C-alpha cells in the first residue's frame, strides 16, 4: 500500500502503524495497516466505549473477587466487595492501563467477562472491524485475540466521538477522593510523552506480556491527527 504523502518516510520499529487526520479520516501514513496481530490498546478502548455507553454516570461499581485477583488490582486499591465510582475505574483503566478496572467494568455491564466479550465482538462487527477478534476485556495476550491498526483506527474514531471518552483519553492526571482517608492521584503512565511530541494532545498506552501499543493524538494549526 502506497502512502498518500509520497516521498515522506518515517523510520519506525513498529510492526504496523497508521496516522489519520481526525476530521475526514484521511490516511496520512501507513505501515502494514492490515497486518493481523495482537494490539493490546484495542481491548481497553472497546471496553471503555461500551462502559461509557451502557453504565450510568453516577454508578458505584462493586468489585468482584475475580477483578480483585488481577495482578494490578492493588495499584488502584481495588478490593473485593468495595464500591468505586465509574469515573475512577474508567480513568484508572486508561491512565494506568489497569486490567482489574477493565474486568470490573466488563462485569458491571454484562455480569461476566465472558458475556462482555460477546458484546465486544458484536460491536466490532457493527463497526466493520472485519479483522478483529476479542477474547477478553483487558487485552491479555492470546493468539486468538487479534486486530489491525486499520481496525483500531476505526474504533478510535468512534471512541473519541464520545465527549466523555475523548476527555479521558486526553487527560494526563486526575485526583479522586475515594474515602475520607483515601485519595488517589492517577498519573498517566505515558505522561512524559506530552513533553516529547510537539502539539501532543493525548497519549494512551496499553501493553501485554508480548507487545505494547500506543495511540497518540496531536494538533497542528487547524488539523487534528491521531497515530496508532
């Protein structure tokens, strides 16, 4: 596939990448855009989108034993049986790439992560993400859980059409007063990138034991772009 901007070369190590002009969806750069592979960011983006669509904003979410047993549950102080605001779990999932928050959100929507995965795949089909298959809400590595940067770009455009999700994806840090004794200051794991990328307006990183993936949004003049 030829890049739309001829003679413009980027030397990057990623297996695949794509740069999109946000407004009209114009493709500005592509590297193996249809390579089918594991891209962790796809799972939490879909989980966030479904959670924002289907969970009322003032919902307090009870953490299950399954969610509390995820390796990173302690990072957000998530304990089985305790209730947490929807926003806290959404910000925790995006800013900290938190798997426990993803599982808790999935269970709130569907009762079980397994049922939620069915919803994820149904939504992907409705978005014509034809090369995407989900197997869990958190983005763990699985040979069967695959997508392409082209499909993730399609998903991202739907995600940022939600004002709520667009705001979270463009947030560096946020403070939550959970109890009179517990305040959590969530700082994006990728906050430093804001200072490294000229015009950067947001960074979302999600990784698994096998791979890491980024979505970066930026603005130049009147043009908004995002890169995966």
